[in-house]
C-alpha cells in the first residue's frame, strides 16, 4: 500500500484558518493591518464578506459621513471599528489613497431670489469696495451679509476639492492671487469670494474595505 505524501502547506493553511475562526475582533484588526493582501486574507482565511468602496473627499474640514472622515484621517492599512449599521457589525480598513487639488476659499453669498439683480449688484460693489479700502474686513462683511450659511465661519468655506465648486467659480479662483476679493455670478446668486490660500494637494480619494463580522 502506497502512503499519500503529507501536504505541509495544506496543513499550515488549515491550521491558519482554524486559528482565524477563534480570533477576537482586536486580533482580526491586527492581522488585517499586517496582511500584505487584506482582501485575500479576509476572503480565504477569515471567510468574511466584504465590500470595497471608493470614497471622494470633497472638503478637508467638513465630512458628510463616517467613510469620508476615515478616508481622509485614517492611515493606509489602519483598521477601524467595529461599527454597526442596521444591526450588522463591520470593520473599515483604508486600502489606498490618492491626491486631489484643494482650494481654500471664503464666500459672501447674496441670494437673487430675495432681491432684484440691480440691488444685489449695487450691494456687492459696496461690499467689495469697503473690503478693498480697508473700511471693513471680509469676515465682518460675511457675518453681516452672507445668506449661504457662512456667517458662523466668517465666510470661510475651508479647503474644497477640485470639481466641487461651481465651474465658473473654480475658473476664477484658479486665476486669482492669494487674498484677492472678486465677484462671480451663478444661477444661485452673487458670490463675493476671497482666495484665502494658494491651492494645495491633499487626500482626495480613498479606497476603503468594509468587512462584515
């Protein structure tokens, strides 16, 4: 009778899977963070379902969801959670990041649905002239006149990703100098804008993996 050779690789793999089934959440997070191929580890070893999402970061100071926050603030390979959604627990791992251009802009917005175009244009000219002459600051004018919700931040919109601003606004922001104040009309109204800083590159996209426990 011929004995079948023992497959050492199979034995090691079986032991690895057996051990993984008894891991705590903290140990799973640690193993995922160390793995050179997390999706493969989750699929073949942990035997867990997962989903990979591409996250777009639109602002660096305002996050619309947990995924945005993790995508921007989390380090690559770091694992967060567990979190619960509809009674189902899951972990989130940052797989990769890529950059985008961000603009730091401040705004005073005047709504055209509330006043005539002639009045708004005249008011906009007065506001810009006061700022340029030093009779008032952009921040003071934003607190007094802005109708876009920027009053509490004194007009500061923070760092906004390329492609998020109205095209006509972004076109002007790119051409302007730092601290320059200018007007842009859109279908929504009059935007009195200040390019607060020079553009910079920052995390604009992130690849996240949700692992369901």
